[in-house]
């Protein structure tokens, strides 16, 4: 198993960091190869520049500014996101990672002479997991359409293997969380990771 973990939080003392550590621990216990992209620690630049925008569809030159991340996407069979939900979706840093890394020729294939439609390009990804926290209650997140969940599990998920295995675990009402609620959430995360990385999934 080859897991790419995309982690996004500015504070190393955050509860999201505890979630990340639990996820990494479960992956290590399962014998997975792991590559961690800690976006804040790496100083990732989330803004798609004018030059990148103009060269967006120029495959394979478009991947040069994010070559390492693009290579890790091609390498992994398990893609996990760990982040806090801000304004119902992922932080700008993580959204910028999606903008800059999930490129034509990397995450999807553009229409061409033989194909009229966009085609998925991440068929190597057979496991997709999202682990987040949210200040809002669950009913409010769902009332506004759960955009973060939709973006990652549906939007990114459509680019992955058709029979991919997925997981989504959120701690709602994070702003009024307690030690007990956080402990319960970590237990849920652990169970979800164990289910997600169980026996191999066929594409």
C-alpha cells in the first residue's frame, strides 16, 4: 500500500495534528509506504499564478511547478486528506493545492481527437479518505450542502478508480468540543482508517 497524506493546518498543536498522527500511526501499523505533504510546514504556495493558468492545459509542461506532488499522486494507491473545515470547505491552502496539482495530464485527461469528454486520470487511487473538523453542527453543514465533502469525495473521487473505497469522518461542533468528544472522534478515525486500508481494492 502506498499512501499520500495531504495535511493542512497552520498550528502543530492543533487537534487536527492529533488526527494526522493517528492516521499516520494506523498506516505505519499496516505496513504502508507513506508520503506526507504538510502544506503549511512546507510553505506551499496555494495561488495559481498567471503563468500557470496560461499553461494549464500544456501537458506535460504544466506539471513542472508542482512536479513532486504530481509524481506522488501518480505513485499512491491511497489518498487521504486531513484538515479543518473553514466556512464549510477546506482551507484556502488545501483548495490551492487542488487548483495547482490536480492538473490535466495528472488528475484528468482533456478531450482530444478521440475523446469528446474529460476522463479520469487517477485510476491508481483505490482508497480515498477525508478526516476533518467542523465548527458547525452536522445539520448546518448538510443544510448548506456539505461542500467540502462533495468537493473531495465526489469531485476528486470521480477522478479515482471506479470501485474506490472511501471514508469521511468529521468532528462537528469543534468549537465546543470536550476531551470526551475528541477522544470519541479519534476512535472513529482509527476505525475508519482500519476499514479503509483493509484488504486490497480492485480497480
